[in-house]
């Protein structure tokens, strides 16, 4: 009988140890997480396009989890990245253990764009209270939809925004251009689907500017796709394949006047010290001189060094027919050669496949040399969660009207 009592006592003792250990772990976890509460409305910012942009507002008497801090700012989880708020006496340390529903552990790749200032509520019944405010024209990933509400994560909380305050995000347009002329009908390019009129390009860029669209470079798109950055709703990437001299002659001044930027995918093997004299009847390529002169408005990336070619008999593109080591060698050589005109050759981290064609070993070769994003010619907009090595673009040809262009940037084409 005495042995039975000893066994029961031992079981109680071990249970006490386990419960105490579990409780201590929960306490330690809670202590490791720093929470603050605000005594007044406090604006939250993120670095977008190199400057702080107000993306939201924290509300009084709500709890916010700090994911990082420095001497000046608290950093909170917000949308596709973080937001920062200035440290001040308006913040009070707080204790908060958030109970997150088991099915809401992470957001999906579905994204909405706020139409205007949008209140985030703590629940979806009549007792709801505001947690925070998201500013208008902000992309925000969601956990899931529940009736008329979207569930989201914000600053360590689960929140809800109403469907009437947002629109579904149909993706970021990456526009694809090649060559342009003032009067292509007067040249041998008059039936070429890759050659557009200069005045049409100008109308399209003016439309972007006049309707609040911001042009971004690959670094911002890269950060967004890797969940490291928030983005506003109306953003587009303008790209030019092949590095034709017409990009400097015609596109560059239009972009510069509109304070817009574009990406040029360069065929390294076509680049010389400087371009040949302009002739609308033939094709010329920007040289190192022209690349260095336009850098800032134009950003230069990879279109291979010597693999914008096809096998003579089969017409299979080199990026498909050549081996992975051969492709790697070409991409490394191209980065070094194209980079002669740039201050930072290592910034060449993005690739457009010639003719948009590739194979599995092409992607492995691109990854091996540090390419971060690669683009096809398949039609569509880029969305969160897309494979970074098979990204779609929106090709622009002479047959596309301004209405077509608008549908493309809005993801409706």
C-alpha cells in the first residue's frame, strides 16, 4: 500500500513539474513579446519609393506587438511587411497575449487594395471596436474571407475589414516593349508587332502619370514578392527588351519628363562602346556610353550575353538547348560585360528569357548565378505567390488601343 502512495505522489510531482514548465514557457514567451498601447491616434509609415509614406493609423487603447525597435521607432507587422511609428510619450508598455484562431496562422497570397481610409475592426459583430486604420490605395494580404469581411493580420492582432472598402488585387502589370518609331509605316517595320509608334507610347505613359500610377523598378517588385515590403495599389513596371537605341532616343525623354522609370533587358553581345548612328530603317543598340548616360531613369538588367539565339536546324532557343553550365557561364559573362557601364554590376539580378522560353535547367542555372526574378512573355500580371522564375508580362503591340492598355494594367486583359 505504501508503494502505491509513493507512485501516486510521484505522478502528482511529475505532473506539477510539467504544468509549471509549460506555464513558465508561456510566461517567457509572453515576456519576450513586447506590446505597447497608444493614448492617441498615431500615424504609421513605411519606406516606399525611398521616402516615408503614411500607410496606417494606430488607435488609442489598442494593443500592438513590437517586432523590432531602435532608438527612434517601433516596428510593427503591417500588410506585406512592417510599418514604423515614432517612439513618444503617447506609447505605454502593455501586456497582451493574443489568441490567434488555429486556422488563421498565416495570410494567403490573396491581396486586396483599400479604396480609401479603412477601419480594421477586432470582430464582425455589433460589439466591434476599431484596432487601426489602413490608408487608401494600400495593398494588403488577407487570411481569408468570412461573408462580407476579410480577415487580416495587423500588428500582432487578428482584424477584419469590410469588402465594400477594398477591391480585389488583380496583380502588378509588368509592361513589355521592344522598339518604337515616329512613323513605322514609312519603314520596313510597318507590319512588325514589336514596333509601336512613339506617340502611342507617350499617351500610355501620360495615362499612368495622370491617373496616379507609379512606375517601380525590379528591387521593389522583388521585395514585395518576398514579403519584405508594402506597396501602394497603382504600381507598374515598364520594361524594354533588347536594348534598342530607340529606347534612349524616344522613351528616355518621355519617362524623364514624367518622372518615371523603366527597366531595359540588355543583350550583352550587342553592346559596344557606343551606339551606331541613328537610322530608323535599321536596328541599333545602346552602347556603354548610352547606358551610363541614361542610368537613373533607365535600369539595366539581363537578356543574356550571347544566348539570344536559336539552333539553326531546330530553331530551339539556346536557353533551352544549351546545358546548365553553359547558361551559367553566359549569364556570369553578361553581368560582367554589361556592368562595365554601371557603378554596381552586382545589381544585375533580373533576367528576361529571350522569346520568353526556358526549361527547368534554365531556371536552375539562373538561380545558381544569383538571378532573383526571371520573366517570360506569357500574358498576365504578377501576383503575390507567383513563381519568381516564371513571371508574366503584358506585351504592348501596335494593335493595342489605349483601352486595351488600361485593361492590361488593371489586370482585366
